[in-house]
C-alpha cells in the first residue's frame, strides 16, 4: 500500500520536531553552567551523608594533630638551641 505525499510530509515534520526537541535537550544538558550546578548538587548531597562527615571530621582531627605536633617540636627545638647557646656562652 503506497503512502500519500501528505502522509510522508506529516512524518517528515513530526521527525523534524522530534529531532529539534532532542537537539534542544542535548544543548541544555551540555551547557557548562548545568555541569557546575549538577556538581554542586552532588557535592552537597555527598557532604550531608553521615559517613562522609565522620571521615572529614577524622581528617580534620588528624591535620590539627599534625600541626600541633609540628609546633611542639619546633618549640622544643628552639628551646634546645637556646640551651646550647647558654652552655656555649658560659665557656
């Protein structure tokens, strides 16, 4: 059964509309601002998870501990140097 030219033209127009909609959707998905917004949403949701918060708290405690240890060692080294200078000055 042969199709009429009107049927073919309607099919072509429908296909064009579908293709235009698809292209619009692809254009919208690939905008850099949309990628940024999606990344923000994902990061925010990940940071709100209790497990992630526990890990971050542990990392923060470790960093603070290392900084405190470094400061303590630096002060101790400074005090040792001062003590050596005093001993050398007495000679």
